[in-house]
C-alpha cells in the first residue's frame, strides 16, 4: 500500500473514531446502538496501521486480489451495522405501537372521568 | 349474561360509520360498542361521539392490526367475555353479530363470518376471490382447518382469544395470519354464513399496487405463524 494513502487512512479513521466517541459523550448517540460503529472504526484503524492483515486474509481465503479481501471485510461490517439497525427499528416500532395504543386507551378513560366529574357538579 | 363488546376499527369512515352504528344499535342494543379511530383525517370521531359511542382516538395511524388490537386491549381491561370485530366500512351487516356471538357462546373459541358458505350477497371481485381461495388452501395445508373466508374481518371470539390478541396481533393484513396463530395454540375456529354488502363509500385498503406485496407478505406471515414459538 502507498504510504501516503496509508497515512491518510490512519488519520481519517482515527478522526472518525474520535467523532463517534464525541457524539456518544454529547449524548447524540446511544452507546448501546453506537457499539457496532465503534467496533467498525476500531477495525479500520487496525487495518490502516497493519495492512498485512488484508494480505494474509486474502491468502488464507484464497482471494487473489487483496483489495477484494478488504471489500469483504468492509461489507461484513456494513451488514452487521445494517442488521443491528433493522433489529432496533423493529423493537422501536413495537414499543411505539404499544405506547400509541395505551395513549388511546388512556385518553378515553380521562374523557370518561371528566364527564363523570362534570355530571357530579351540576 | 355474557358481556359482549363490538370492536369497530375505523379509518376515514365518516360517510359509512354513522349508518353502521345506527344499524348496530337497532339490531343489538344489548351489546357495548367501541370504535377505534385510527387517526382519521375526517370527522369519524365526531360522528361516533354525537351518537354517544365510546371512541378510542389513536394519536398516530397504526394500521388495521394496531387499531383492532387496541380494541382487544380495551375488551381485556374491562373484562368482556366476548368481542366481536366489525369493519367500519359498513360491509358487515349487523344482523349477523348475534349469530357470531351465539356460536362463541356454544363453545367455539373464534367464529368467522364467511360470505362463501352460502355464496350470497357481495362476493368480491374475481381476482380477490382467487387470492382468498389461495389463502384458504394455504391455511388448510398448514393447519388442516377448512376456512372458506380467511380474510373476513367479521369475527367473534371468547375471553381466552381476547387475551391472546391483546398481547399479540399482526400489524398489517392480520386476518389470515391470526387463524394460523390461533390454530397453532389449539384454539378452535368455526365459520358461519353471512351476507356482506359492497363497500358503501371509500376504497378497500388493498389496492392493485399493494396486492403483490400483500400476497407475499401474508403467505410468509402464515408460514412463520405456523412455526412460531407458542407463548400463550
């Protein structure tokens, strides 16, 4: 790998990790959901510092072009992130569903209580 | 005397629901009614309230499954023995509500009103009938239960099923899926003939564009429901 390119990759991946950590610190990202991103950014840093990993992975998996091994690894992390997102969305959708139903039921109860009270007064 | 609740999910049904509520009051005044207004943009809620009917106004549109489930939660909270589901569009004639309730009182867990037993009244379009036949066959394959009208939204169920539905109900296109889910948990299901009307106004929730998605989704949902874990 070209050493200038490697330097850029190392710097940008470290900046990316700092960016994520900062987001978590400012409570813009929930650590629980940002964990996949942290792991990913850490993996990119390691790969940027030790590009041999890519070459040996390619060798181990009988991938001729090391760049393809890199794509494979990146794809793996992206799939991981997207999948955890889908899980989170499903859970959130279920929670919203239950909340909306409970609010609807509560609104009716409150309205009934209000009417009863009014009836008692007059 | 069993406590019976009629659950009516409604989304933009201001032109149909008034007539439906009047008919229900005339045919079965002894039953309570709850309308679940799924965040309608029109005056559905006001039309119901002007008739002294209890309305649950959902703050966000949940779709038919979420709306119906709200009704079952209400039934569970207030301890109803039997819940009858009636579509808000006036397709279901209220004279059959008593018939559905009777079946449940006789001991079946859920009774579905079917328009294909006596084949009278509105029979839907050919394309829909083919789709319904297909679901009917799939249900038979998955659960060995003969259901002639699996997409019918006219159904009555007892307390055990109310409790199950309050806890778990599919989000969209729920009817065929719930049949499998109930059979999978050893509930009994029967059908009784009803005559349905053509929709008075408004459109069915299933348009041509959505029908392919609908077929695939319901097919998969039924297969998954048949192999789902049985938490009762």
